[in-house]
C-alpha cells in the first residue's frame, strides 16, 4: 500500500471512529447525568437511544446524498457538524437541549460513517479487504475502548470532556481529508444550475420523509416500551404508525423515478439484501453479549465495574487483533470462509454461555468473549467485503448507509431481547435462556452461509 493510500485511510479512519466512540463513551456518563439534571434512569437513557435512532436514519440518507453530491463533500460537512455539536453540547443548560445536540452529533458522525467505507472501497483498489480491515480497527477500537476512555475523562474532569475529546479527532481528520480524499465525479444527472425542486426530486424528499418518520415511530415505540417496562396504548399506536409509514414508503419507492432506496435494484441483487439481513443478525448476537455479560458479571457475580471493564476488554482486543489478519485472508480467499468461521465461533460462544451459572469460574467468561471478539473481527471485514462485491458502484453510498443502519437495528434488537428475556432482574437462569436463543440464531446463520457457499452466492474476489 502506497503512502497516499495510508494517509487516506488515516484521514477517513479518524472521522469514522467518532460514531462508535460517542455511542460507547456515553454509557459511563449515565449516572453522572442523572445527578446533574436530576432525572430518573429511564429518562436519562434516552441520551443513548436518540443517538442510535438518529444514526439509523441518517446513514442511508447521507449515503444517498453522497451518491449525488460527492462523498468528499459529505464527509467534510459531517466533520463540521460533529465539531459544532461537540463544542456546544457541554454548554447545554437543560437535558432537552443536550438531547438536541446529541442528535446533531449523531447526524454529523453518521455522515462520515455512511461514506467513509465507500471512499476507501472506491479509491483504494489494491488489496481492498486489507484496507477495510484497517477501517475495522478504527471502528472496533473506538467501540472497545470507548467506555474506558469515557470513564477516565469523567474521573479526571467531568462529563463535558466526553464531548470535547472529539475536537482533536475532528480537526485532524478534516485537515488530512481535505488534502487526501479525491474529488468525486458527479453523476451526469447533477448540474450546478439545477433548480431547488429538481434537487428535491433527485434526493427523493418524499421517500426520505416516509422512511425517517416510519423508522423513528417504530423505534420510539419499541424503545419507550423498554424504558418504562411495559407496553402502553401509545406504544402500540407508535408501532402501528411506523409500520404503516414504512409500507407507504415501499409503495412510493417502487414508483419513484429517482428512489431514495432503489428497492428494484435491491431485488435484482439479492446477495446485497442478504448481506444487510445477516449484518443485522450478527450485531444482534454481538451486542447481546456486549450488553449482557457485563450485567451478569456485576449483578450475578458481584464483580466491580473496574474489573468488569478489564474482562470486557478481551472482547475488543480479540476483534482488533483479528481484523488485519481477516483482511489479508479475505484478500486471498474472499469473504466466504471468514463468514463461515465467524458463524461457527458465535455458535460455540453462545453454547458456552448456556453452561455458565452463578458459580462458574470468572475466567471462563473470557472464552465466550474471545469467541465473539474473533468473530466480530471476521464479520466487520467479511461483511463489508461481501457488501461491496454485491453492490453496484452507482448506489454504493446508499448501500453503505443501509448497511450501517442494519448495525444499529441489530444493536437495538439486542437491547430489547435482553429486556424481554431478563424481565426485571438479571439472573443466571435468564443468561442461559439468552444463550439458547443466541445459539439458535448463530447455528441458523452457519447453515445459511454454508448453503450460500455451496451455491457460490458469496463470490471470491
């Protein structure tokens, strides 16, 4: 890999890490924010939920925008938006205003994630899986070390620091990206003298509104039921409204001349659709462990937060170590073997969780964490490679955005699954039930991947 490509990876990596970093750092600030704003835990937990919802909606929207207006422009704009949000959020005088800046921060960081992988895939043609593995290190490392970084910052300063810490990353990424990311050649349908109405038609504003309103209503209905612990009439109304809006969105997209999400194209490339479904499921598996095992260690095994954090590092470290190895492997053999091995590891890790009880050696938890950490490293690179193999170049932005939306949907579903299984109290029996459910999902993925391997639907490079 030449020097130019290395600097391109660094500039994009410093930008895309901001989304997982900010989604994970905030977890250790919940208790502090409760004290500052004098709110209940269920209210403060929306600082996490709004980030996931905004990211899930913004990434395909910004992916579509990048296909039309240029990926470099969207990436640099995202850095500016993230800078403003990170600067103003710590100055919030009310929790409502903090939520607004948190949403703005999610949109800004999503602009970078939505197009960052596409920039790397388009402009680095030499050993593309290796390049994707480097990006995976930025993403996985930020998610793995986010809680640790957030804890240190809050301990030595205060919760404001978890926003201010973004500013050096934003500035460095902007300066490098300005020089290293090539300018895009815009589609022939885009001209500088286009009318505002034509811009709206190309972006498919009605489709974006229907998609956004439907997904937000659906997720708010689910997450508000989780936060209060029961399903109310309002939750049911929100869920039904979300489903109705998404049905209307599908009907609109099938008729639109320039659809926001080209559903007919997705129908022509079923492998691209399958990649998104599988990515949602593997994130459901991964984040069920990411959120579930810390609760088991603290509530069942009575291990303190510091030692729990140390044990959880094995998950992120295994992912970091495996990512570059996965990149070289996938460059040679394609994503097929890596995804199959990943599924087997997730199945073994899930089975291991079923064997845990209140007296199991704590070190045994590390075996499950290691299995999921290695599988996560394989998935992050393998799924990206499979996506770009199956996606037409002209919609690579929106495809990448939807791919990351699948990640957040899997994350949200994992949180809901844990709540349903555990009820009001986290216990060893509930963990075993969770392990059984995850085992079934993981084994199903193994068999489906094996069938696709045999049919050659995940082609080698």
